[in-house]
């Protein structure tokens, strides 16, 4: 049994027992008040069911037990419904979390830099040659770009790749 459910059942049982004790004491007080008798502190000591009262006390106790049993069952059904609802919410939250993680990964993949698009055809050629692995001096001589610019371009390309 689930520990939380067990804890809830124990709590309900404690409430039921406490309620039955309180109802019993209230019934005794009312009976004492009607009879005009009181014991210590205005509470009549409990008396046992006897043939004199015709089993009336026992019948009342049975009614209380039946009422408390019904109440406990209703409470248990409500708790079961709420537990089921909470489990569904947790499953839904897990699915939403998975979708969010997938969306984040997709956004990261889209944010990764791709090949730069150059307007200058010489730079585009230099980028292509850098991707092929040529050295900066060779690229500069083939494209006619300054050595410093080609070294910067090659350094940036290598840095992006890893």
C-alpha cells in the first residue's frame, strides 16, 4: 500500500475514533441533563447498556458506527479520486516537460552557427578553402585577400568547428 494512502487512512481512522468518543460523551451529557443527574464536573459517569434502557444505547452506538463507516468510505472515495487526478496531472506535467526539453534542443540546434554567407566572392572562396583545410598563406595567395584577414577567417572557422 502506498505510504501516503496508508497515512491518510490512519488519519481518517483517528478522526473516526475521536468523533465517536466525542459523540458518546455528548450523548452522556445530554442524558444526564435530562435526568437532572450529574457526576463530577457536570458529566455523568458512563453506564452500561442494560435491559432497563431496552438496548437503546447499543442501537445508538450501532447507528454512529454505521454513519462513521459510511463517512469513511465516502472520504476514501474522495481521496482515491483526488489521488487519481493528481497522478494524471503529474503525467501531463511530465509530457509537457518532455515537449519543452525537445523544443529547447531544437532551438539549440537552430542557434548553432552554420556556414557564413559572404557577400564578397573572394571571402566566400576563402571560407570554402578554409573548410577544405588549406593554410592561411595559401588561401591569401589564391584569393588575393590580405594575410591578416585570411588568418582571422581561418581562426574563426576552426573555432566554430570545435
